C-alpha cells in the first residue's frame, strides 16, 4: 500500500478525517452512494463524515477501513497503511475488480454479523442473569 514513492500523498498534517475518507473512497473506485449503501448508512451521513461535520461510530469506522482497504489508524490519523497513490495500482482486469468487490462485500457482511452477534450475546447474558436472580 504506502510506499516511499507516495509518502506524503495524504499528508497527516494537512488532511482531515473527511479528506482521507473521500480520497480512499475515490481510490477504491466507489461513489458516495455506493459506500453509504455498503456501510448501511444514509448518503447524508457519509457526506457529513467526508465534510468533517460528524464522525462515524467505531463499528462503522472499522467497516469503512475494511471496505476501503486502509488501516483504521490511517483513517483516524493519516499514519499507517493508506490507499495506493495515483496511478500506482495500474489497470486491473474486470475479473480482478469483481473479485475485490466481492471480498469487500463479504468483509462488510462479516463485520455486520459480528456486531449483531455481540449484541445478541449481551442480551442473552442479561437474560440469564435475570433468570438466575428470579
């Protein structure tokens, strides 16, 4: 991902969280509407993040990093693994792009199911405590 050739392409001192989200999204070849849909948020919400009007919750931030193929640290601070610089990736065949898109979709669904599983486990533990105390 980040190499010496593109160090400074997204200068941590000069870019905001929203700049990094927008840049990584564009580098991933996604529209705002597509990324919003994959994250399960409204387009207005994503635009707010990219315009630095608001920030996502941790679970959406984690999903976003996975979908955009950047590190969570890079999204937050501009340090760590960010997107490839312009023209660094070269042309990819449609088969490769399709596979990468499928991998991103699976990663998104996996993150959503992990969140759901965590909420269900928390509810089950509370219910077991209630029943044990009754």
